[in-house]
C-alpha cells in the first residue's frame, strides 16, 4: 500500500535539501523557499509538474516504477534512499543490479564535463541523464521515463532517430548496438527489462531480428559517431564509454576528433544550441 503522507513528506524534504547548482540548474531569481522548486524536480525527472505536485500534496494517482526511479535520480537519492522511496510508493524496490540506480556521485562527475557532449545510460540503452551539449548534438530532446529515451529502441523502431547520422554508418552502428545488447542479455539472462526489450525488438524490427540471429557478442567500450547538425554541419566525435560493471551504468563522453574543427563546432553549439540541462529516469 502506498504511504501517501510519508511519500509526500520524503519528496518535499529531499527537494528542500538540494540547491540548483547540485543538479546543474542555474540559481535564477531569489528563492522564497529553500531547495529546488517543484517544477524543477518535475523537469529533471521528466514528469509533469502537476503529477509531481500532487505527489507532494499526498493526492493523485500512484506513481509507476519508472516515475519513482526517475524521481530518485532527480532528487540525488543514494541506493538506500531510493529503496525507501519505492517502499513509500507501495512498490518493490528494484534489485540492486545492473542499471537499477545511478549514483549521485556519477552524475556529479558528469556535470563537470561541460565542454563535451556527455550522457549516462543503462546497459539496455536508456538515457537517464544528458548534458545540454549532448542534447544539442544528438537531438534526443527532453528525457522521459521508459523507451522514449532508449537509444536502442528508438534506433530500430523510429526512423527519425537516424536523421543526424550519415546513412553510410547505419549498418555498422546497428551491428554494434545489437552485439553490445547481446553481451548484456548473456550477462543478465532472465532479467525482465532485458528480455522484454529484446522480445519487443524482435517483433518490431526485421533488421534487429537479422542481426540478433548472428549471435555476435561484443561489449562496446568506444565508438566513432558523426553527427550532421542542422546549424553547424558535420561533427566528428569519438565516444569513450566508461562502464560501471557492478551497476550496468554507462558514462558516454564524446570528444572531438579534430579539436580545431569539431571542437570549434562544439564550442559554437554551447552558445547557440544549448539552453537547458535535462535528466530523467
């Protein structure tokens, strides 16, 4: 059973302990109350302000697993606080295994990398945090809980996901995505999030089915991605993927291949193409 009063109190207390700088947001005008505003927490979690406000007011519909996980990340909860938040919401806390939680310290590290595109994803491809430069380069948009922000799902089911990458690279990127997912599937055989994603991709994408049947397995630790940005043109980036095997969380950092040309384009995007810092589940 959901503990509405306890959940509301916990959310409010966590919100009031955070400063905008703690989550990568500008301080803005003078604040009447301590901590973050409700709309800022909602933005960081990728949920509506109305839904979040109702939770803090101990009313409205019960939150889903994905929303609670997103709120835990937005409020910088550690693993024990995350489990407590799930308990208050009347839900079973996720197993303390791959991709179930992003440590606040990892997000703090990522926020300091301001001059290159950076994102944090789970081992099944769901982007749970991105800096403004990654949002500008990749065009993923505002993050939301679930598959709307899953790079693998979008790559094989939404044609728009490929618009900014040269068609000549599609086959290679498809193959590396599937072989990396194969490695996760083997390592976490039976875990619901992995098996459901693979099952649904097999049903939705003939390209995915063909690649999956090859049984190629390889953990992706680095990559090369070229983005065709509508404002600055082609940007060549080298992606380094830092793995946290105990949690299955990936920190992706994109460095310019040519510091003079590609680096200058990133610098320009920092001025014209980035306004907000987005985060979610």
